[in-house]
C-alpha cells in the first residue's frame, strides 16, 4: 500500500480519476468482505493458481489481439460488476490485479491516468482488506510489523518507477505492463511464494 500511495502521489489527476471510477471503487468494498468471509472455506492454493491461469490467458489474448479496446459506452455500466468481482478476488486471494488491470487496460488510458486509476483502486482495496482481515481475526500484530518493514523500500521503488514511467513511450509502457502481468500470473500458477518460504525454512 505504501508503494501505491507513492505512485498515486506521483501520477497526478487524482480528483479526476477518482470521480471517473468512483462506482468501481465503491463496488470493491462489499466484494472484499464477501471474499474474505470465504477464506476459511476455499483452498487458497487452488484459488491462487486459478487466478494465475486466468492472468496468463488474458496476457496471451492481448498479445494475439493487440487492438483490444472497450467501447466508451461500456465503461460506466461495467464498473459495478467488475468492481464487485475485483473486490471478491482481492478478499479471497489477496491479489488486486484481476479484473482491475484488464478493465483499465482496455480503456486505453494514458500511462499516468492508468497508473492513477489502478493505484486508487489498490489503496482503497488495501485499506478495506486490512479492516476485513482484522474483523475476521486473520490480521495479527506480527504480520503488521513484518509488513511495515517493507514500507521504505516500497516507497523507494515507487519513486524510481514514477521517474522511469515519465520517460517511457506509451508502447513500451504497455509492453512492460503485460510482461509484469505475465510474471505475476506465473508466480500465482507455480505458487512461488510457497517455494521461497520452503527454501528459507
């Protein structure tokens, strides 16, 4: 969340973007609580791997159909269902990228507005997720302290990312986003976090 706040402050257009996607942001809130309530009922490894497969398939589809674009008339009607689904998957898996990134990507936003729209969503979802996990008894002080340790390097990364993005052509930015999505999907599919945890132990 610290990294996303850093990106949010560096991208500009905060008021404009928040107003444009306010329905999406609001819809994620009940979705997150619903997803979190199912944490104890659903196999987390299976859910994360399914999300990884969906992410990789999406990236593959966009590479095959590079001109994929969402008509402007669909932008507002889709905000409610996409926001609910994004919140649900956030609460269930902890990942906030699907279908947030495909939705924003299909609107062909410029780099700054894309980053801003995504980061407002992630900051909002992170705050709600903290409340939801705390309410469900899954957030502990130990986890909070471990998370806090990563704040400074996250802010440094956000600063560097803001500087690089300002000099990056739109086509390159699009490619970087897709490669990042593919890497995230691969990490979900292979459950790489479990691998590193086992290696550290």
